[in-house]
C-alpha cells in the first residue's frame, strides 16, 4: 500500500493553481485534438497526474493531499480556461477520488491498494438494474455519459434498490473495469472531448463494501469516515459533485471573455460612423457587454468560494452545516452555470462572423458551455424551486445537497 508519509511534501493551493495556470497555453493548443479524439489526450491526463491535480482531494492514506475543496475548484476553473472538455473530465474524475473516501474502507483498498493513481469514472443516473442478493448486489443494463471512462479502471454506477425497510434508496456501486464494456458512441456538438460514452454491464456482482447510500451521503454519516476522519470528508457529497461540474463553466466563460477582449482591442469597426468609434473597443454597447460578462463570471466564482468557506467554518468547529446554507449552496452551484452561459451569450453575440470558424476557440468554448448547462445538476429550476419553497416555509425536497 502506498501512503503519504510525514516526510512527503504537499504543494500548497496557490502552487497548484499556478501549475494549472501555466498549463493553459498547452491545453488551448491541444483543444482541437481533444475534440477530434472525442476524449482527453493521454498526454493531458499525464500532465494532470504529474502536477498532482488528482491528489488534491484524494485521501492522504493513499498518497493524496486532502486540501480544501476550493483548491480543487480553482484548479478546475483554471484548466477550463485552457480546454473546457479537459476541465469537465478533471472535475468529475477528480472528485471521484474524494467520493471513494465515503465508501466502506475496503473499497479504497480495492481501488488503490496496489496503485494509488488509479482513476474512476461514473454514471449515476439509475438507468440499469440493481438487485439485492446475498452479500451484495447484481447489476445489469446500460448507463450513459461516463465522462473520462477511457482513462479509468473503475466505475461508479447509480442504482435504486430496496433498502430493506419498506422503502427505496439511491445507491452508488463501485465496479472494476473487467465487469463492464464501453460503447464508443460519443459523437456530440459540445464537450466533444470528454469521451462521455455509454457502458454496458451484462451481469456483475458488487459486494456490500463497494456500495454507498445517498441517504448516508445526505446525512454526512458515511462508513469511510472511520478511516478517513479529516474535515475534507465531512462536506456533503451533493455539494462536492455539483460544484465539480460548476467550476468548468467558470473557466470556459473566463477564457471567452479574455479571448474576446484580446480580439476586440485589434478589431476595426466598419460601422464606426454609426457607433461613434473607429474600433469595436470604443463601442459603448461592446463595453457594456464586457462589463456585464465580467460581473457574471466573477460573481459565480465568489459565490462558490464563499459557500465552501462558510461550510468549512462549521466543519472546523465540529458543527453540522445548517440546512439553509446547504439549500442555498445547491442553488448557487446550478445558477453558476446559468450565469456563465449568460456571459458566453453576451460575448458570442458581439464576436462577429469570424468567431464561427472552427479554428476559432470562441465557438468551441461557446458550444461547451451550452453542453455543460445540459447536465441535469446544472439545470437551475429544480434547485431554485427548492430554495424558493424553503425560504417560503416549505420543507427541503432535495437529497442531493
């Protein structure tokens, strides 16, 4: 078993964010290749490994850094400035290393006992069949959208099962690579480089120790906490995952604003007599779009950081995170993507015809942000309805918070 010892060095959050920032030009140069491959290039995954990104919220017992979630999200957003597909893969696959720490302890040993760098993909929507049997469960069926699956040796699978108490429970099952087949069907218009393919399980047995209940996740009463007692593993699963897919839009929208400003500074305005300036940079309507997009993006980033800082304050003193904060933070995670999409639309509407060329990175970021918005957790209406109802005196109706 590989463990991080007291003599090992752990990079600080600022250093990790700086490494991600330095990687942005390389990621932008690889973005077209990533899209053409329909998966993140192997070289990029290896760069992430060498930079220590997959270790940020990985259990220290297996070589991880156990740094605050905000470090993970900031690194993810920086990666998103370079390549949105790469950030999406990192956000999802990287947060899975944290989720393993919620499972019964033997699960982590199964995954990392021989190789602490093994990665995990997922598909949580319970579209297949899960049946309780002696000692565990049997799985079969087809699941979709397993982001980054080409780079992973294990898989999280969602299923709904009888909880043995007259009700139903949403479960996550941990399945090794030999037990499933990948269907290479990822041909899409946005997030094309994420390799979010279907997988099929004919008949797989999953022992009890490779399962995790979403009810336990909601209660923050997870079996893994007996061996992973650090504060990092006391955050709600719903908050960690929802923000792992809210961070990439922040990076992608930031990149669009940067690229648009750089281009517009040099862009002559053929309608200068109408708009009152010889360049688009002098056009007040363009200036307002830049200001509004900037406010939307900065506001999204600040809300994410503030929510996790506030949750961390309660965890640090051994107090439960208040339900109102969890409901609010879940809405914010969904609304972040909406804000970034609004910023992207403001930019693209003013970017001109040249932005539509396939060699222009603006159109790729634009398509990718819209694809990110299509994820069920980034749909703002359910989270907004729950927050609005909660503030109006109704009960919380969401377990994924």
